[in-house]
């Protein structure tokens, strides 16, 4: 028996039920959601993050100071911008990659 935050939500074109956090053990790793495309299974990707101009400006300023963030710095920046630590980490990775590509 599952309790649902909302009965269904649309995610990448597929409808999926969302079980509440209380119904899943903490250590269990959720299996990636899969949908069929042309008869082949495909993982459902998380939608692309859209950063606000305020968030982008703050990320750019911090990147100019340092291209690498320690874990506490990343946590603090993420909290101040209303982002997850993973979003900040990926933004910095992508920015470093872009700079490296431009330098070639």
C-alpha cells in the first residue's frame, strides 16, 4: 500500500506514481524509471535545470574567484541560491569543461 504525494505527475512525457518517502527504506536505491521508445527501453531523464539570472550571476562571480569548491563552500552556495549541491557541482564541472574547450 503506497501513500502518494500527488496521484500522478508528468515527467518527461510519461506518467509515474510517486510513493511517499515514509514507504521506502532509507538505504534502498531507487531504480531508474524506464519508458519504451520505438520498442526499446530508455531511461527517463531529469528535466534540464533552468537557472535564474540571479543564480547565474552568483555562480559566475564565485567561479571567477575559484574554479573548484570544497564541500562546505558548495553546500553554502547551494543553500544561498536555492539549488541542490549536485546542481552547483555540475554547473562548475560544465563551466570548467567549457573554459578548457575554449582554450584549445
